[in-house]
């Protein structure tokens, strides 16, 4: 590989070529980090708008919390070296697709599909790949919705398409995934078989909890909908009705005075 950072000279004063390479690498990575941070900001804004829309129109928020991350330059460089990718912005964008990530945690299973559909159906979002690990969990029990999307980041030089990985899951799925990650990190990937079996069993229990909570939620929401149909207008509705009556009365008076 040309300009391989793993092949830099180790001793003595830095060579001019090494200095030039380091400066170019720093400049490239500053731009990469900026572009992916902006892309994450764009996705977070979209999620925030969806959350506010649900609250305003449906008086219900399906999104519990949102997290995001952008890989550090060190982490990207390690992956570049491991995969044998040329350390250029173009090669890194094409070869590494998990530099930026956004995770949305929802209350219920139905909410995960609803949020993912609302996000990926937007006209400026290009869906590259979707994996439904809720309908088809991984063998260890991992469940989540994954989507690899591409969105434009508008810079002074023009729009730049940037890839972001979006994960949408329930609270129970997120708790299990977080625990599984910590365990695999502790054992450096070599988890004892007995612990793997316990994790898989815990995944099944989390699935049962999700299903039961969804049933309770559907039952409660159904009862609320039935009561709402019989209820008198709330204060906001009454205020709007009074305002409408006042405006109509004023308009009627102006109409008569103009005759």
C-alpha cells in the first residue's frame, strides 16, 4: 500500500516524506471527522423532529432516548490498517461504513418499526441496507433494527453524501445488548459457554417482557381511545372553538358595516 501509516520509519528524525504524510493525514481526518459529526447532527435533528411531531399530533412519544457516536481517528486508523484500506478519505468512506452511528431506543416493538419507517422514508435519506434482527434475531439472541443510510451534508463546497448506521430497538433489547457487549469486552471475546447460554436465555426473557409490555400498552391505549371518543372537548379545543366563534362574529360585523 502506498503511504501506509504502519510502514513509517521508527527511529531517527522524521523524513520529509513522513512529515508531509502526517500533515495530509491530519488534514484528511479533520475533514472526515467533521463530515461524520455533521451527518450525525442531521440524523439527530430528524429524530428530534419526529419525537416532537408524535407529541404534538398523537400526544404520545415512542422514543425513549437517543445516543450517537463517531469513531475516533485512532479507531478508524486501526481499522484501516487491519482491513488494508488506503488511508485516503475516499477509500475510508467506501471501505468503512460504521464510522458514524445513531441509536434510537423505543418503548415498544411496534414503535421501532414506526420510527424506522418514518426516518428512512424521508426524501433526502438514501437507504443502503436494512437488517431486521427483531424478526430474525442473531443466534445469541441479539435483536434490533439496523439501517445503513446515506444523507447529504451541505458544506460551503457543496453537498457531501455521508453514511450513518442507525439502530432502533426497545428498552429491553438495548439493556440486553449493553450487557452482552460488556461481557464480551471483559472476556476479550472468549466468553465461557455457560455464560453464553445464560445470555441467550436472558434474551428470550427480554423478548417475553417486550411482548407482555406491548400487550399491556395496546390494552391501555385502546381503553384511552374509547374514553376519548366520549369525552367533551378539552380546554385547548374549547379555547379554539371560542376563538373561532369570536373571529366569525367579528367578520360578520365587518361585513354588515361595509354594506
